[in-house]
C-alpha cells in the first residue's frame, strides 16, 4: 500500500511538469503581448515627436545658412534709421531712375525680367518691403525709437519706409515710380506726399479703393485668399513647405528657361521662410486699410499736374478668380480711372492678369523704356 501511495506522486510529477511549461508559455505570451503593445505606442510617440520637432529645426537651420548665400550679389542692405535695414537692388546706369514696387506679399524678384530689360537704358531699382525678402522687421525698442516703425503693414508705413530707403541709398530724383496692385497703392500715396520726387507714375493693375466695399470681394479676399496664405505661413513654420518643395509638390511662381537657378533657389527659400510668409499675410490683411489711406490722401492733397500718369491693365484682374469677380473689379477699375486719372495714358495688355509682371514682362518693359527715352530726350533738349 505504501508503495502504491508513493508511486502516485511520482506519476503525477511528470504531468505537472508537462502542464507547467505550457502555463509558462501562456504567461510569456501574455507578457510579451503587453510589452509589444506598449512598445508600439512608445515608438509611435517617438516618431510623432520627431515629425513635430525635426522638420522645423532643420528648416530653421537651412534658412540661417541660405540667407547669406542667396542674398543677390548686386543688392545691398541699407540702414534706413530707427534700427531698420532694407534690401535694395539697382541695375544699370542713367537718369531718370526707375523704382519698382511689387504686389502684395511678393519680393523684388518678381521684377526680374522687367529690371533686366529696362536697365539697358537707365538705372532700375527694386526693393523688398519690410518683412519681405531680405528686408527684416525691426522689433520695438524704446531706446532707439523703433516703436515708431513697428506698425501695421499699411500703405502709410510702407511709403515712409520707402522714402527713407531711397534717401539713404542716394537715389536721384525725380524718378519714375512704378507699382503693381499693392505697389500701385503705395506709388499713388508716395506721389501725393512726395510729388517733387516723382516725374512719372506708372500703375499696373491698380486696386480701386471701392472694391473692399463689395461683400462678394470681401468674401473672396478674407474668406478664401487670406486663409490660404495663413496655411502657407503655418506650413513654412512647421517645415512642411521645404519637404513639399523637395518632393516637387510645391513650386515657385517664377520659373522657366530665362530664370537663373539662383532666383529659383531664392524663391524656394522664401516659400520656406515663415517670416516672409507672415509679412505676406499682414499685407493682404491690411489691404483694406491701405486703400482707405490712399483714398483719404487723394482728397487731402491732389496729385501734382507735373506728374505724368500711365496705367497698364490686363484682360482680367486674376485668371484664378471667379469670372463675376473679375467683371466686378474691371467695372470698378474703369470708373476709378476715369474719376481719379482722366488724362492718364491707358495701355491694355491682351491675355494678361495681375501676374503680367513675370508672365508678360515685355509689354511692361516696352512701356517703361518708352517713358525713359521721352524723359531723356526732354533733359537733352533742356
């Protein structure tokens, strides 16, 4: 009996051993499953953190390196006072000097073809408005008085910036002042304030002030255009724009066989630069106030009769806008020109819109060269 009793535990021991590895395996599997799940979450968190931190960091480092490399060789950054510096690029020699002011949110590169063509007969200067391109914003500082220039991106402030820039750069007067879209508002304001410095005023696709009184226009400008610019700003700040450029999804507006690689790289740099994109947003946001300032100054101080005015317009304001908006702008533009500049020389450019500066530059260049030749002939006769 004892032997049988002793034998029973002996026979059950192998069975326990057989069951024990299976139980251990189940425990190991459960433990491994738990570790695998937490490790997946951990790895996902690491990847997400890298995606959030690395692109902006790499983009910032690249911007710091590219800023000096891509600064135009012939350009110069001029101290205009109050702790502020602005970029100006002049080509050619001769008088009268032609000064070009770009549309909203665009750098001086937009005038590339026009400047190269007209600089063959006289000096042509382009510049970057504060915050755009290579003109940096000045931060408020009570000791230097820079709080005076730290205002909204409106025509009044831009004209003051331009006046100080041209004076600091020793630009000869009187000059031919050319502006497109927002640049046209600035040029009009400048011509009324500093009329003795301007011989000719050339407006390219001028924005009629009354357009911002139209509800449909405000819906487009503030409801569609401005949000898209905000998205570009956020994309640049997150480093996403640089990735999209590398992948070929995002491309610069100025391109083609006649555009140098340096200009293309500079445009990519600006697309990736959140400071430039932020200033572009500000200029569009305050366009309504800029138009109001121009309307007020034209009533307060009429334009000098000594200034010759010419206007260049295309078949539409913007081909990418709905047709009814283009028709509305064209109608307001026609009325505005008749009331404000009835004796202006009006040049209509077929197949052009607000992008004519770099898509149809020859028509603009021909007109400016003609103006320069007329002024030079008068100077010689005098």
